[in-house]
């Protein structure tokens, strides 16, 4: 169990808080404030408890000096001020006198935001390479470190692992706590039956997830383009479907040792071309014509999956069932949302950037217990890897309290 912000005294303390404000932007305008909204509970808790809050976040890719112009966090600070209905002082620097003076001048319940942590990557990749001087410097600005940025927890950067290594108290924010509870909980001690649904574009992206979950889940549904590599392993013709020939042997090996755990689609929606107006039809999985590609799963598969998933107590879903971006091929993904939504008393989790986007786009956001905020981080968590940004957070003591 990890310590959270509830376990430390933040009264009048400078709280260094790493958030994930890597919001989508177009022409300097934030197109979704979801990541800012998700961080509000931890920020508000700190302010309500008289902390002085210093926010750190990265935004976008900063590889060279020219990238900085469009990667400033200034618009994000403005948005946060609107959402909090409170002044958020933006400091257009990541170190130096302006930063130090601003921190010194803070009073309880004040909040400031520093410039994009990745500005420290030019030159020298100090943030991304967890430069020890930088982590130490940022840590020296405050008293307590709160990590609420799950999206970067799979990376050891100066603004998460670096700061945490140099302060007395490193604790999780509420968003981080939720991710650890649900994704960590599913991997470590799932309530059973535990069903994993794995789809998306490539087997090669998901090998480690499959290898880890095959040992933990009671059943694994394979869908999305991944299924065609498994079909090929079974000797089926896959037509022009996306298929990774280099991974057919892996799929074969897995099917051999999975002892019936893997459930493959039994029908598939195929089209002549990769577009919505192309001729298309639903065929049984072993009957894909040579000049057609599989772009979604069919109704018989949905019936099969629905029967197997009945009674599940934990469901983890990673990877859309088809090309959900096209309405015509969003059927399978939508039906999977529906079948998960219909489960009673189950913990249902989405861990995957596109799957999360699909569930939100299709209107099922509220129907899941937890939609992870970190695509890459949730994938690595599902692979069974220790995330450096999580590992460095202080543990509660063995009795679960935070004091002894
Ligand atoms: P996640 O981000 O949830 O981990 P992935 O990135 O692995 O998911 O995969 C998402 C992509 O997989 C989507 O863009 C979707 O269009 C694509 N996809 C799903 N099924 C198919 C298919 N049958 N053929 C081609 N692409 C597919
Ligand atoms: Mg993706």
C-alpha cells in the first residue's frame, strides 16, 4: 500500500505536485481539459488543507529549442485558474531566481505552476534522463512531493523519480491512488472470474501484456487486428487483414499452452478496402475471402463473448475490437462496451489510450469502474512491470497505517 496525500501533514508546507497536464492542444487552444479536471481533487485537497502548491507538468514533445514556442504551459495555468476559480500564478521558468522568489513569497492556499518540465530537455535531456542535479534542485524548493501523474509513472524522470528521491515524504495523489488500486489490484489480486479483453492494432505491441495476463486471467478474449495473427496460427486464410507474420509462431505457442483460456472471435466483418463505403460482409472467421480484410468482429462473436463474460467479477479491457473510428466498424467495440456495462457487481477497467477514447466516443464513459488516464503507463502496469514513478512513492507500514 502506498502513502497518499491524506497520510502527510501539508499545513503551511510547500507541496511539490507532479500532475499530468499534457493536454491536447490545437493552435494554442486546449481541445480537452479532461486531464486538468482529473487532477482537481488532489489540488483542491492540498489547498483546503492550507498547503502552498507548486505544480509541475510536461506538455507535448520538446526536442529542440523551436518546439518550446508551442509547448508552454501558460494556457494550461489559465485554464486551471478558471476551473479552480482562483489565481494560479504561472512562472515562465523551470529554475532560477524567478522560481525561487515565487516559492518564497507563497502563502498558505497559494498555487503556482512552473513552465513545462521538458524545457529542461533542451539541451541535455535533463528532465527525461532524470538528471540528479535537477531532481535535487526541484526537491529543494519544497517539503513534500505528491505524484498524481500516472501517465508518466512508467518513466524515471527528474520531475517524478528525481524529486521523490530527494524529499522526505513522497506520496500519491488521488488519481494515482485510483490507478494503483484498480490496475494494480486487477493484476495483483483480482476478484474472480477475471476476464481480459485484448484488442487493438498489433500483437507485437501487446505481447508482454498477453504473456502476463495469460497467467492471471481466467479467460482472454482476443479481438481487433490482433485476432488475424492468431487465425493464421490456426491455418486460416486471413485475406488482406492486418497480420504480423513474424508473430504467428508466438500466437501458435500461446494457443498450445493456453489450455482453452484464449477465446477468439468466430465471425468477422470484412471489407474489400479500408474505408466505410467499401463492399463489406460478415463471414465466419475461417472463411475470409482472399481479397477482403477483417475490420471488426461480428454478432456471433458478441454472443459468444457475452456468454463467457457472464458472472465476471473483474474485467480489464485493452484495445478496441475493430476499427471503431469508422462508424461501420464500431459495432464490436460498442457491443463490448454494452456487455461490460451490463455486468453487475464487477470491477471494470479500461487500460489503453484508444480503448479509453473509444468508450468515451461511444458514450460509455460513466459505465466503467475506472478508465485509466495513462495509455503507456497502464500497458506497462498490465505487463506486470514495476513502474518507477509508483515504486518510488513511500509505502505505508505493514499494518497499513501511516505513522508507525
Ligand atoms: P490501445 O491504445 O487501446 O492500447 P491500440 O493502440 O493497440 O489500442 O489499437 C488501436 C487501433 O487498433 C485503433 O486505431 C483501431 O482502428 C485499430 N484496429 C482495431 N481493429 C482493427 C482491425 N481489424 N484492423 C485494423 N486496425 C484495427
Ligand atoms: Mg493506442
